[in-house]
């Protein structure tokens, strides 16, 4: 990208290890497989925790449904 910059390893804006490098379908499947403890660990100190696991699962299900319709 034209204006992209490499983020420092400790940057709060860096993609979480759980999310980094995954395509949408793989990530959606991984999210649906999460239990509450794994969700809390993966998104500790992240705004994603506001959505809660149920909301994230709902969104992951929509992603999979949309991909199936393609």
C-alpha cells in the first residue's frame, strides 16, 4: 500500500495472533469453534471483547452464509 507503515511488534494496532494472516472463511470457522476462555485469551484488552463471543459468532455465521451463496 502506498502509505502503509510496518507496525512495531508491541503496537496496539497490530493484528492479534488469532486473526493475523487468515482469510475470512478460515477466521469465521475458527471463531465458531472458540469457547469463552479461548475468546477471552485471544482478545484480551481488545475492543472486540465489547461485541462478546455471541456477537462475534453471529457475525462469523453471516460470513460463512455469504460465502456459501457465492
